[in-house]
């Protein structure tokens, strides 16, 4: 059975990707060398659900389920602002920029996706949905002082509001792991049923 690695996400507009690249450069200058593996800016996206290894024979069913979710989901707008890290600044592993969407539509969309793909063997994640845009990951072999410095830089850096994103479609994306990093290919796009509202 052939499988491919997939996830469901909201792609980002190029002007925002340029802003995120600027933030990455700003952070990189202040951090210990080689302490963080940066995500290529053009690859940054808002992940709604990571599926992982996906049998290719299930793709038509997943496509149909996502089309049904999208058809019933109102479009929304989110704001990209703030900087943080998981799990916390004392032990940073993932560096991110925050996503704010106060109407609850984005969370409802993510929840609907969880329900739609569960019958295909992708159970809902135990932790709640924390929307974010991953900028980089701390190297596993980084020493403790460097890791602590990364957390200090994140805490001390103010990025403000970087932009707004009108969400009117979602995408099923293939992730091909290569030595140079993951390479993404959009397999299908699903337009939401309503125009974004301010």
C-alpha cells in the first residue's frame, strides 16, 4: 500500500511570508549560531491537521470529506501577531508567531476537519488547537546555555502585528522529507462557502 505524508493547512499570502522572513532574520542575528533550524519562509503555513502517512487509496475519500467541511464553513479573517515558543521560554523547542481569530470560526473549522478525517484513522489530537505559524525549531543537540538564550531572545523580542489573512480556502498538502528540508506540494484546494467578513 503506497502512502504519502500529508497535512491540511491554510496557505499564506506572499506579503506576509516576506514579513515572517524578516522576523526570522531579526531573531537569527540575536541567537547563538546554529541553535535553530529555520523553516523556509515560503513554506510557512497555518496547519489545521497533520495527517502523516496517508494511504493514496484514501485520498479521494479525504478529498470528499474536506470538500463537505469547506462547503459548510464560513470564511474568516485572522491576525498574525506576537512571538512565542513551545512548550515555554525556559525550554523552547518550537518558535512561532501567533494567530488571533476572536470569532471562533477558525477553531470551528479546525474542529470540523478533526471530525471529518477521524473515520479514516486520524483521531483528534488530545491537546487543544493553538493556531500558530512555526518559524523554526531548536536543534536537539543545542547546549543548555544556547537553548536558554533562544528563550531569552524570544521573550525580549516584540514583533507587533504582522498582517491579516482572509481565509477563503484550505488545502491538502503533501510533505516530502528531503535532506534540505520538507518540500510541499498542494494536492487539492477547497474553497469555503462565504466571503470573509471583517
